[in-house]
């Protein structure tokens, strides 16, 4: 079993009523032009997060459509669990 699939199963086997739900939240203003992050660290951090989510998607759901909300939810669930909920740290 791949480490990504193991992580997915681990995060789905949690008792959410006792352990809570780690989440990634991103707010986007779709009305106005998007500002670019000014600080280099913010840009680098965003690139790392995007790459990690891309890797989870490629490993877990390679055949899914880009607009498949089930895929988006699964990838965000695994990504947030890897960062915030997993004992021993990230994948």
C-alpha cells in the first residue's frame, strides 16, 4: 500500500466526534484581480502546499477530473491531516 493511501485510510478511520476535523481553508476573491504575495516566504510556502496537494491527488485519484468535488475534498482531507492531525508529523 502506498504511503498516500495509508494516510488516507488513517485519516478516514478517525473518530471525528472526539478528535475534530483538521482543515485547510483558503478564501478567494473572485470579483477582483488576485494580488500576488509580496513576501518570498509566502510564495514559497504556497508553492510547497500546492505541490503537496498535487502529489496527493496524483497518488490517490489520478483518473479524476479537475472539477471533481469528491477529489478536491479527499485531497484536502489528506493534506490537512498530514499537516495538522497526524501523530509523528507529516508524510
